[in-house]
C-alpha cells in the first residue's frame, strides 16, 4: 500500500494530456523515455589539494622550477638542523666504539702522514686540550685512510678542541647524502614530490641522524656509494639510448620487412659517468673495504643491463656482444677505482713511519703485505660484544646500537628528577620508517618479478650489494649501525611503495584522495615518531625515565 493519490473519477488513470499513470499516452508512446536523466545524488568529488597543486605546476613553468629547488632545499635545511644542532654535545670519543680510534688516527694523519700510537691516557689528554701527546710510533689499523683524512679535514679547519672539529665533516657528508638520495629519487620516480618524500624520510630518520653526529666511517661510505649509484643512473640514461640509436642507424632507410638482426652492437668507450662511478666507489673502498662489494655488484649490474639492452635493440649475438662491452666497461670502471684507492694511501707511501712501511722490497710490496695483515686481522674479529647483532637480525631491528651513554644522579650537573638524567646517542632508526622499509623491499621485489621494471632492479641491486655479503659472515662481530648504508635503498623502495599507494594520475578522484590521505597519515606519524626519538639519538640531556620510555623491546636496552 502507498499514500499516492488515486486518479480522478472518470479519467481512469489518464492525465489531462492523455498520458496514463504508466507513462503511456493515447498513441502508445512511452513518454518517460523523453525525460532527462535524474541528477546524481552527490556532486563529483573535488580533486585533492595536491592534485590541484600539481595541475597548477603543470601549467606554470616558473612555479614548477621554483618548486623543483625549493622543496629539496627545505628538506636539506631540516637535515642540516637535525645534524648540526648541538653537534659537540657529547664531549667524548665514544670509547665503546671506534670514534676513539678514528679521531686520534685522523689527528696523527694530519700531523705525520700516517696513523701513530698514543699513550695510555691519550683519550683523557686529548679531550682536556692536549691533542699533541701522540708518539711517532706507527699504529696498526684495519681500515683504509680516506675516511680518517675526511675527519682530519674538519679538525684542520675548526681545530681538535671539541666535537665540532672532529664531527663536522661527517655531519656535512650526512647532509650531502640526503641531497644525493633526492637526486636519485627524482630520476627514478620522475617526481619532485616523491624525491622530497625520500629525502625527508632520510633527513628525519634516527639512524641517519645519529651516524652523522659521530666521527665514524659509515656515513662517509654511504655518501660515496650513493654518489656512485647516481653516476651509474646517469650513465644508464645515456647508454641505453645510444645502443638503440646505433643499431637503428645501421638500417636507416631500409624496408622494415627486409631488415634482419644486426650481428654486433656498438662498443661504447665514451662513458664519463661510468668513470665517475668507478672513482666514487674507489673512494668508498678507501673509507671501508665493504665498498669493494658495491664495486663488484654494480659491475655485474652494468654487464647484465647492457646485455639486455642489446637484446632489445635486435643484436643477434647479444650475449657475446655483452662480453665484448663488458671488457670495455671493466676498463672504464675498475682501474680508476684502484687508482683512487691507492691515492688515499699517499700519506703512508710518501713517509717512512707508517706500519709495515718497509716490510717489502718497495713501497707497493710493503703496502700489499700491510693489506694481508689487515685482512687477516679483520677476518678474525669474532669477539663477543654487548651490542653485536648478526646480519640476519638487522631487518627485525632486534639489537640497535648505543654508541654513547652518560648518566647523572639527582643533584649532579643540575639534574633534579628522581631517577637521574641521561645523555644518549643511540643509532636507532625511526621504527615506523624501518619496518615499513623492510616491507617495501619485499613489495618492490614482487613488483619487479611482475613488471621487470629496471628502476626496481637498480634499487634491489643497492639492497643486495650492501646487505647480502654480511649474511655470509655469520661469525663476524658486526653491528646494526652498519645498516646506515642499506637505509637509503630501503627508503627508495618505500618511496616507490608510497607512490603506488597515492595512486597513478589516471586513477579516479576517490582513489587518489584515499591514497594520498594514507600517505599523509604515514608521513605525519613518521615525523611525530622522529621528534619523539630525536632527544635520545642526539645526546640531549633528558630524564632517565624519558629515555627508558623508548625501550619498546627488552633487547633495545
């Protein structure tokens, strides 16, 4: 039953115009078909603020250029503030970790040209303003000298009196690493916004910040490795197009139906970016030997991608052709790395006091014998350590590293809280960014299997060459903070994942709105967590209970 009114008597359901209640007129014509369609219940969804902003950028070249440098510049300012503020807060040489060695080695390199030994009270006297108490006796060290020369550069400019002198170059390289990561992300994603996202995640991440605030070698290593990846990316942009153009030019004007495959592709010698990448990896290896793994891994990547490019271009003997080009690539890539590595030993070679300096019949033989001793020593580092964390634990973040801890009881140094005050430098990544990054790596591996996208392959290569080799050293004493070298590639994977969540430009408005809101929520929570963790990665004096609030797992203490 309904409350609709009945037709008037005598009309039998027909209105004055001759149309009955079913919409059919006296001639049997359906009048409803001529009615306009009903208006939608809801108006179309309005594009998101970001999509409106992006549309404006696409229409205004000047605004696009402004955004292209202003966005990254803001990220770099954030990175600089978080790394440089109160840099000398911990007036210590981190006895539990190698800052105590690297700083003093750097100072003797600057003064003698080689690493020298120190008296038993060398730390205390160095920190109290007596930096020249070193001896001229050589010290046995297990890392190449370039990273320590970089530390020495800061002390040469600012002096050795405070942490500003011995930490400034590491902090500056940490800031520069954020810039290089954004340049890589921009070329991979073709998006200034997501380049800024990648840089912002690294700018605020606790692991990247803390490792930029202590005079260790891993941030310098990270900078040079990222630089090498940027150069390889630039080389790829030139090389892939040149292979295709060279093969196509041989058939210019031919009837496509009669063209056969070219037997051989071009041999490419003019590859300045590849030479630059080799030099960068030579510098990385001159900081820590783990740079050699990246050199080998990227060399394999270059040969494989070149072979695939030749196959796509129609080269008949592409596997053999790739071997020919591989020899050329080796000559462009590896010798320059060796030369840069040897150049880092100049101080040891031109002086007479270095360790094992006269062990051989000539300087190069002596250097080789010294390297044998270094390798033997590092291969045998299996001693127990409170913060040791084997590589299989790293993705799970089971044992992050605490490199500095100072506690004041109530009443000491102005501390007024019941359980005392603490100053801490923990190389602790932002937990949300870290675990999301691990998941994003797995997601990117899946996406690569499905789409065979070369960009994913490059990022996964970065993960492989910086992480996988450590899995083959299960008994070696290693630490979670080594992952600062892996972190940028995890962030690139996470950036790709966030870009997919935000939705492609062709998606409907609702999909874009939902995806972009999810990305904004993630970034907002990540920034809040970074702010929460910052005091305990930067030696801010905080109540002990505040520090303990950050120990979410027992293994983090």
